[in-house]
């Protein structure tokens, strides 16, 4: 297994555990980590970038839980 594969699989496994059932975000986070790693940054930085991507994805209004959207409409 190459170091690229280890980075990608580690990120996928972490995302699958923290965001179960959403393979799209796992694949995209792995891609972000790979690009960062291939640019010459270390594994820690690659993982930080992947984590930042996942947080951004989770907090984006398009990915919010539908129940959360209902609560926001009721409050406003």
C-alpha cells in the first residue's frame, strides 16, 4: 500500500465513522487530503485540511438536517 492510499483510506475511515452513511463526503475529504499531501505538505496538514472540509460540508446550509431547517423557519 502506498502512502497516498494510506492517507486516503485513513480519511475515508474517519469520515465514515464521524458521518456514517454519507460516502460522498468521505470521498471528497479523501481527495482533499490527497491533494494536500501530494503538494508536499505533511500528513498532519493533509488531515487538517480534510477535517476543515468536512466541517464546512456539515455546516453548509445545503447539507443541514431537514429537521434543523424546520426549526429555523419556526424561529424566524
